[in-house]
C-alpha cells in the first residue's frame, strides 16, 4: 500500500503560510545547501518549472509519483500561467469550485478527496505527495501516513495552520531530524495510531 506524505514548509509556531496563504517568505531560508538536500532526497517536490531553472529536470522521482493539492495551492502556479506545475508527477487538485481542469495532465477531484486518496494508495507505485493546503490536509488527516515538516526559523504569530480541521488527537512517531546551518530543521514523523 502506498503512503500519503504531507510534505510542507512551516514556521516555528506551526503555520504554513500567511492568513491569505502566501508562503513566499519561506524561500529566503532555502539556501544552496538546503536545495542540494531537496534535489538529492525529495527532487519530485520541486515544481517542474523550478527543476528546469535549476538544471534538475532529468532527476528521477525517488519517493513520489503522484501529487495532490488544494485549489489555493494550485492557483499559486496558475497565477504565473503554469497549468501543470508538477509535470513529472500524476497531478490531482481537490476543488469544489474548479469545474474543469485548465490542463489535461491535471485531474480535478470535485468531491470525496479521502476516497480518491484511498483508491490511489491501493495502486502500485511510489508514494503520494500531499502538497497542500491547510483545508485539504484537514480533510485528509485520517489518510496521512507520514509528515515531513520543513521548519524555518521564523515566527508568524498567526496564519494558515498545518491542518484546517477541528480538534482531534492523532499520534505520530518521530523518525528523523535534519538541521541546516541556516536554521531550518526537517522532521519526519510516521503515523502511530490505528485507523
């Protein structure tokens, strides 16, 4: 069974973006050493246009062959005229408002994202990358098998939480921690509670 991994950037106080969802300010902490780590360990999490710009377009997928993201996350690329942000992966966008995909390589999930994820998990292949956002992560919380949290040395005070959902205790076990000289810390957790 394939895993669903929520791979996200976060502030020290647990926000993945400003109240409007903007997270561009995290990029100032992604220095050369951090990008080398991403390129070697999680190359498929870099958007296709970023991979091309960095000369990494030919890197094979190591962990994921599928990505699912929410409409607001997808719209970050759309605003730049990019309709297929993860062309190197199978792409799904969960949205109740997008009625038609702007790109044939992107499938819209208009209802039941958890059911669709369960179907994807039963397929053969690499893992599934949950790219964001907060509301979708909240809807998929019961399906998330692994968390990879890139914590940057910044406090936001308020903003978009990691999970846009109600109170519910879900236990995870810390598997690894990697720190970087720029103050970023990457923590990997695996689900420990039964579903």
